[in-house]
C-alpha cells in the first residue's frame, strides 16, 4: 500500500481519515504536529492555513508516495490556492470529506471545484465516519 500524506484545513477530517484507514477507534483529536501512521502521515491544519508552513508540508511529503488534499464540503472557503498541487513532485489527489454532512449537491460540487483548481489528478468523495467512499480510496492506495 502506498503511503499518503494528508493536507487540509483544521477540522477537515485528516485525522479521522487516518484512523479509518488504519482501523483505529474514531476519536476527535487536534493534531499538533506531523504524525506518522503505518500508511499515512497526518498534518496539522495550520500547515495549509499559514503559507510560511508550506515548507513543513514539502519536507514531510518526502516520506509519502501520494499527496492527499482534503477539502471539507461543509466549508465555504478553501485554503488551497490555484495550482497548489504543482509544488509536489508526486501524484496529488483530492479528497472531498464529510459528504454525509453536505446540505446540497452543490456543496460537494464546490469542494470538487476547489480541489480541481488546486490541480489534483483525481478526486474521491468520502465520509470517514460512515465509511462511505473509503473502499475506493483504499483500492487506489493499493495500486
């Protein structure tokens, strides 16, 4: 299985994705530092919310095979600037998280638009809490 690093704003669901991928108990925990799992790397939301911390993402991504940009579909804003994926020399995928909480299809479409503008190669729509879309993401990581 390829190792993935998750980047996204605070509360976007990165830690919950890591917990689901590793069969751990789902429990909220604020990530304070880069955290390594067997097949994933969890990053604090501050790494994407503060441009001066982009270097932390770049350095940490060296240990990953795939970059996963996580966009919460319930958020009105995105912290991913256009073309953000081009700073990585690895495949960059987009993950629309919390799809079970979307009020309308437009919420998911808006999150997809943010990720496409950031330059991701492929987009997955998931709910870590309800285990929706996780099989497709895991299958991708196994290739």
